[in-house]
């Protein structure tokens, strides 16, 4: 019986590890998607707003917006 309990515990722990990994993967993907969207919005605003206004609108840092300005 003890072997079955250990196997069941191992299976349960393995399932939880997979679920946790999936959840973390989805979260990371969502965060990367949000960042990509913010950068795209910021790029579209570069010729229309000041750096500070873009930062307020997108939540990006002044430094990252300045880098976008240099890159374009």
C-alpha cells in the first residue's frame, strides 16, 4: 500500500508541476504580448506626442521611449 501511495503522490506532484509550468508560460506570453502592444502604440505616437506623454499613455519608461526614438 505504501508504494501505491508514493506513486499516487508522485503523479499528483507531477501534474501540479505541469500545471504550474503551463500557467507560468501563459503568464509570460501574456506579459510579452502586452509589452509588444505598448511598444507598437508608442512607435505610432513618436511623431505626435512628447516622450513624457507617450510614457504616461503606455506605461513604458522614458528610457525605453528614447531608445525607440533612436531606433527609428
